[in-house]
C-alpha cells in the first residue's frame, strides 16, 4: 500500500505567512518539525534560499539517513503536476519551478507537490477525521476557502489538479462579487477577510489585536453579537455548499478546518442547521460534518502521505 | 481493457414510461433493439414477466449465442450495488430484487445494474460527447434532473452509488421547495413538471398535445414568449449548478441530455451565459458544456459499458 515503508518523508508546507517543514514517519507521526515566518522583502531566489536553509536545519536534526521522498503543500494556483507555483499570497513566486528545484536538491527521490488545501484534505483522510472512510471532503476555511476531495478511497485531481475547490461552489447566485470574477461563491461570503468586512460594515470594532477572521471568531466566542452573526452567516453559506457537494459526490464525512473553524459551535451549529435543511436526499442523511482533527500540522501530514501512500493520493508523474 | 471482448451485451433500460432493451456489440453499436410501454395495471411479478418477454423476444432475434453479460439502467432510487430497486415512477416495484432476478435468469454471467441517469452519463463518456476525456459530467434533464460523474477516467459511485446526482445541487437557497424536502435544488427549478407549472402560472396554455417539458420546449422553439422564459429560467439554473460542479470537480466536458435539451439554443444559450458568469476560475474556462450525443439510446449504450468496460465503470461486486 505504500511507496516507501522505511525512513522518513520530508514534508513541506508553504504559505504566505509561514514556511513549515517536518520529518514524518511512515505512520504519519511528526518526528521533527521546524518553521519560520515567510520572509518579506526577498526576491524569488531569496525565498528559495530561505526554504533551503529551513530544510537543511531540519535534516541535520534528523540525523544520518536522508528522506525517502519529498511531499509539499503549497498555496495555489499552480500548474500541476509540474508545480510551477504562483501562490496568491507570495507575490515574488510567479511560475516558480518549485518541483524542479526540489528535484535538483533531492536527485532520484520522488518529489510531489500539491495545493496546500488538498494536502490538508489528504492528511485528514490519511490520519485524521476522515480516516477509514472512502468518500471524504476536507476543507480549509481561512483567508480563502479551499479543499480536497477523496472519492472511492482515492484523491480526485480533476483535469488540472484543482478538484475539491469548494470555495467556488455558488451559494447565492445574486450574492457578493468574488475575486474569481464570479458572484456568490462560498469563498466570497465565508472567507475570513470577507466576514471581517461584513462585520465591520455592521459595526464590529476589532480591538488592538487585529481584524482577522480568527479575531472575529474569538470575539464571537466571547459573545459579541455582530461577530456571532458573522459566524452564522459563514456557517449557513458553508452548510449550503456542503449540501451541494454531498448530493453531487455522495460523501460520508466532511472535515472542516482552518482558522475560522476555531469558532467551534458558533460556526458549526448554523452550518449543521443549513446543511440538514438542504441535504435531504436519503443517501445524504448519514453524512457527518466534523471539525478537522489534525490542526496546524494537517498539511504536513498530507504532504507526507503523497510520498507514503502515493497509490491513493498521487496519480501524476 | 474489457471484461468481455466478444459476443454481445444484453442492455436494458427501465423507466416509468417504457422498457427498452438491446443487444450491444463490444464497440457500442446497437445490433438489435426493442421496446414496449411500461405496462400499467400489473403487479410487481407482472411487470417482471413483461420484461422477461421483451428480453426473450430480443434474444431470439439475436440468434444462437447468448450474451456475455447483462447491463441495466433503472430509475432510482435503489439499494446499490445489490439493486433492490424502488423506481419513483414504477410504484409496483418497491425493493424489487432486480439484480437477483436477472442473475437467476442468466446464471454465471455478470449482471450489473446502475441508476438510469448514471448509465446515460457512462454511455456519453464511453461512446458519446465525453469520449476521450477523463473528467466528465453527464446529465439528464427531464421529469427529474440526474447525472453521473466520471473523474480520472472512472465512474465515481460515492458512498451509496448516488454520486453525480446534480439535480440536488442547491442553486437558490431560498428557492422553491424540492420534493427531496430541501429548497432551491436544481431539480426543483429545472425539472420538466416544475417548469410546466411555472409556465402555466405565468399564462402558458398548452395545446391538445399535452403539457410536458418536451411540449414546453417545442412551444419555446415556436417562439412562445412564456415558454421561452421558462427555458431561460431552466438554463440559468443549470448554468449555476454546472459552474458549481465544474469548480468542485475540475471537469472538462459536461454533456446535457434528456427531453428538455431538445429546446436547443433556447436552453443552451442562457445556460452558457449563466455558466460563464459563474465559472470564473482559470481552470474552469476551458470546460465545454455540450448537448449529449447519443440521444435516446445513451442509457442502453452505458448499460452495455458496465459489461464491456467494467474496469472503468463498475467498481462493485
């Protein structure tokens, strides 16, 4: 069932705010972990050198034997599977040949790169909330809304590696404009910055900590009425989109992670209400919508799964 | 690539208005075809005997050698893959053990039963508008709205054989009630009887032919303004749902068949407008939404594909 049964995978998670990496055992346990803030004010090569330094340090901690493969989750979009990446939140990388660079650094090893939200979904399927189920949607609700789709026990890639992108399922055809150019996408409503804007327009005044979706979720937990309404708004939109995905893909488990999911029941209760109101086909009634189980490291675990369980999670090459 | 390379498949299509059957060659060509109206006023066993008589007659025409397998598309819902069927439009069959009966009739042969809309999608992928593409949604827009989903070159079944059911993707969360118990499903808006009711409420008076979705589509072709508005309404709802499915599943081709698709550009033009307005992610721009290519026999061709190309279309047993 595995491409490699011994040694560790070098797992990497590349985002706009942090670079994280880990040595992951074949069972999914993280043996060593390190991270750094994504450096500002560097060019494309400077960012690559920062990543290399992080990986050098981590591998030194790991001791003698090298990794058996490299798995990477990186912010999209990217050309896939060649992984020339152009992460929305990393402007200095545009068509950066990430996979090729890593192959040059690790000659002879499998190097597998996928969208970061897809890696989270894979992690949740391999070792998290979707474990043991064949039909799972994993979601990340954060600055954006993304996801990955496992059907029949295998990761679905779609035509260009973008399957699972539930953020652009339409939940309100006449709804707010989305940065994709469409209108009423789930992401246009439920992404952190969208919710923050909505809450501020309705009178929410964040304190000195900041005005992110996580801050809004924290205020909701403290009982702030506008923040609570914002979570309801996000929850309802998520419930409708998940109902559509459930009917279309005949799912068993939907695992919802990302910063906004920290709001807990304030998000999940209205989500569940909207989901149950719309997911009414008999086959949809057994579906469970649950919080993601792996937290911050889901993406690294999923990146490792691209290496260790490529039969299920890696169709390319 | 095939389960059987010689001989013919016995393909069967079971619906509320007609029973159809065919002897299908390994390449997909229909060698013999027969059909009958679904008999009214019979009980469950009477309907089974009618089906047997149709199959006997067809097999006699086919001459000496028996079929190499039996493929069946049947109206849903059904328990799958055991195929105890309870077709909405055939009230006398409730939990009727269709697959088991066919196995008793054809001992030793593969007998494979799937939802009729899924067989249409499979037919369109195997030999129709989706041929040669790996990521295809096939749809039937008729009395209901159904479909089937081929991803990565293989039919996706989902947890209970219901994947592809785009009729219950939500296109208007506050829209009209759906018979599933939800609200604003694509099917609630775009199914023939729903459109007919909407058109009649807006002043459409069908002539003596009847008042089905096909009649409405014909009136739209003749320029009737309310019928034309009804096609627009259906087209827009279809476009929104197909945009959601495209973003979620990263499709290449969507093939739309069924009686309502006979309205041609009067349906497909507003569909395309709504689709292009909502399917704005870069990876969705290459998708083509096209009329189904196989017409009335798509379901029989797909049923035969369950036998001849089980590696791609049959995951059960």
